C-alpha cells in the first residue's frame, strides 16, 4: 500500500498497486489516521480530494483542463454518507459511503463550486486551469 497525504495528489504510483491509502495528518507525526480505498483503474492519475471530518480537503483543488478529480470518503465506518454535487449541476455523485469514491473529469477552465447534498455546510471548489 502507498501512503499519501491528502491534498490533491496525483495517483501515478497507483498503476502498479491499485490501492491507495490517504492520510490527513503528517505521516511522521503521532496518531496518523489513514483511509484505505481500492481505486478503479480509470481513477489512476486523478487528483484526490479527501472527505473527512465533514469537510473536503483540499479546497480549492486545482487541476488542468482535461484533468480528473476523485473524491474519496475517508470518514470512519458508521458515519453518514456524503455527496459531491456541483452547485451549477455539472456533476452529482451518488451517496458515498465511507471507503467509496467518485470521479469527475473537467474539460473546461473555470471555478466550479460544489457541496454535499445531505450536509450543505460542506462546501468547496475545483479550479480548472487552461
């Protein structure tokens, strides 16, 4: 397994491993909390946004036009499911239970605000650079 810090990281190293482990804490600090999620091969090379503690991390996340963002629900088991839902309707994930993920590809430059439908206080943005 590969340990990555949550924060919009590329998954190029996942081509061989097929499983990612994300941490929202410094990997060298005490109490590192990790999230293990098996990614579909179509998600390799994505920029990762972790869903943890009822928040999207990082925000905003930056990608180039044509880039893919994958949201990974890193909440503990038993936590209510979340969505990633574009404010303007460009995408809408199903409910993401802990340990699941969703991807969207961004072909046009711009800033795309989004939220979690069940938890509207969870807001973030994807910034797509040309």
